[in-house]
C-alpha cells in the first residue's frame, strides 16, 4: 500500500510536489515556463508518467497532457 503522501499511477509514485507542479502547469493555460528548482525536479516524474509534454524545442516550457488533466480531475473527485 502506498504511503499517504504518495499518489500512484501506472508508472509508479507521483508525490505531492509533482501534483503541485501539475496544478501550476494547468493554471498556466496553454503552456507553463519552468521557473523554480522544484519545477525542474518534478518535471521528470510528470514527463515519465505522461502528464506533461514539452512545448516546441524549448526545455523550459511544458503543457499539461490530456492524461495529466484527467489525473488532476480524478484527484479532485476523490474524497
């Protein structure tokens, strides 16, 4: 059973830092520019899980994928 602070995906644990990162990406609209060190740490997990994708050639801009949006929606519905 996963630790209370971890949420599970098919590819492994995605912790609260990654979830907070994905919420910032969603709030950013069509793209989000990585600005914090915490963003750079969380982006690898989010990319690996298929929750975000790079925008263009830049390695500073990401967007939320449909899978990432569905995951955040699922988290919002859980009581």
